[in-house]
C-alpha cells in the first residue's frame, strides 16, 4: 500500500471528533492500538505492528481531574482531531509514520505495518 491509500482509508472512516475508547501498547511497544467508535457505534481499530518508535505526549497543563482508569466512557477527554500518515526508509528499513492528534494527547508511531479494521456492532 502507499501513503495515500492508507490515508484514504483513515479519512473514509470520518474520524474527526470521534471519542477514543482506548490506546493500548503491548509486547514492549511492538504493537500499539488506537480504538475509537464511529457515529454508528462501530469500532475502528488502528493497529500498528512492528513498532520502532512510540511517543505518547500528553499536554502537561491539561488537568485530568481524576485518573483515566476511573473515568466513564463519556468522561474520556480524548477526541481524534488529526491523523496523518507518512513513510521513511532508513538503511533498507521501510517504516510508516503515523501522527495522531487527540488533544490533549499526541501520538507518533513508527512501525513496519499498519492495519485498519472496522468491527460492526
């Protein structure tokens, strides 16, 4: 796939202002998953596989109020604002770069593979 093909799929799911349900980092940051629901209640998964760089940058001035694990789904303050895909090849190593703005949290993930899934309710 190309950058434009992946970006087209991401944009087709109309993520803007969707509430993020979960961000998971597994296997020593080898896999990162971002999960949100669309306006029809279907779950959309961004699965980043074979990750080499995973940056989670939360705005320090943003007061969460209570621990996120104690929040109800309607209290979770993370909404997708911008998702951009790019790519880089360094020393024969091709990586996808995904930058996600879900203010007040910003993610930057460099990975070997990206899979986008929609699971209908």
